[in-house]
C-alpha cells in the first residue's frame, strides 16, 4: 500500500506552544508508522517555519529548534505544487510534496482559522475544522450568538470591547446586575484557560479585566454568569456522518479548571465515562452533535458543557484542536467509545482526505 505523505505541524506563535509540543510528540509516538511518510514542520515562537528531522524526544522537550539539519520552509499556496518549499542557502529550493496536513497547533494562529485559511489556499487536505468554523469556534462571542440562535442553552453573558471599557466601575456594576457575582471574565480568543478569572468583587475586577484583554490580543472579552454545577465534555468526529465518543467529567476543587488543572491535574481529576445517568449521557451526546452542526464543524471537535444542580445541560464551548496526548480528554473519550488512539489518528486523516475528493 502506498504511504500517505503526512506533514505534522507543531509549535506555533502562541501561548499554547508547549501544549502543542506535548500533543505532537504523543501523536508521533502513537502513529502507525508503516502507513505514512512523515514530514515534520515546526513553527518557532517567533513564527519561523522549519523542516525538522530530529527525534521525538527533542521535539517534546523543546530542543528541536537547535537541530543542525533544520531548514527553512514555506507552504506553497499554489495548488500546482501541493506541498512545502525547502529554502536552500544558495537561493534554490526543493519541493516537498504532501498528501495531508495534520496541524497540532493550539490557540492563536493555530486553531482560530488563520492557518486553516492558508491550508485552503494550498489545496492540501488537512485534519480538523475549516477556516470559518475554526474562527467562529475560537471567538467566544460568536459561539454564543450562533449557539443561542440554534436554541442551545448557554450561560448568560455580555461581550466587552477594550475601546469601550473605560469606566470600569460602571462596567462592573452592569455585569453585577446582569450576571450576578461571582462571574467569569474570559478572553474571547484564547485557550487553555489563559486569562480566565472568576471575579468576586470590584477589587478583583480591574486586574482580571486587564489580564483577559492581554491574552485576547484583539481587544474583546466576555463576562459569563457562574453556572452552579460541574463540567462535562464529549468528543465528536465526522464530516457528514457524526460519531460521538464517550462523555467525561471534570472534578476540581479549584474555582476554575485552569492551566495547572488541565495539564498537571492540580486539584483536579477527570472521570471517563462521566458519573451521570444514561439519560443525561445521551442528552450530552446529542447537545454535542447539535453544537457541532450549528458551528459547521468537520473533522473533530471537543464540546464542553455544564450539568447544573437541577440536572439541566448548559453549553460551554467548543475546542477544534483539543489536547492530543494519549491521556488527553479527546483521545480518552474516543478510546472509551472503542477507537484506540492510533486508529483515531487514521480516522481523522481519512476524514480530511475524504473532504477533498
């Protein structure tokens, strides 16, 4: 069987750069090596694109950029080339053909539609959501607008633009009246809980607001009401036909499931399957598919929700490039549903290629 020329893209000019390295190393370790001809493309923190041919271990521990054989590359936007151009020091270049792109890039520039638009120009199939669904899923205000229009229950919220947030006292009181206290402040365009704060009083409000604007980088944040309950998630995969993985549950003693909780399990635990009854389990899978369809997702997405004290489901958000280590939530939910990590990678690549036929 002819091997698929697969380019795995890692790193990225994003605060979630280290998350990408761990996800990429895990994916490469689990990949069915006999099925693919691999091309590793690393993006540095400053935005340089390099063809990397070193070890997975050096990649994971962030030593990859120092590899002596690294070569600068660019992705050709000509559909006649369909691949990368490796730039040589003498001014010439070598064409590196690619059949499929697998971006393991989290956060800004990686899952917000930016790089997906570049992939569209290249004409190369790629894993995950397209540029439009990636962009609207990344923007928490757009997600609220579309999901509420689709009659998916969401937490009460208000969007705030930096240019309008001059009178912080009035802004705090408006949020207090509309959402109650405590409420959450979140960057509209960031992931891994960077810049997310739970605000109990005005003294906490100003520094939280400033930090959220800093991590957003585009001058927009949202305030969300606190949901009295716990968080669950559901992995969804597919183009036309959808497959839902299991449903998991987050238990945390902290006030929010932050970066330390997500990646170091500090004061947190994840149960898969979730400790909910079958009726709620089925309802969660159905809401996950409903949100996936409403946001026009393809490929894969993890859908996060809340279960309230009175046993209602409230939609939270979608993650179009979820964590991808073998213990991350998305692969774990799919494994629980009968798809091991290595097979999951194959399925996602097949779905990408299928969309281009």
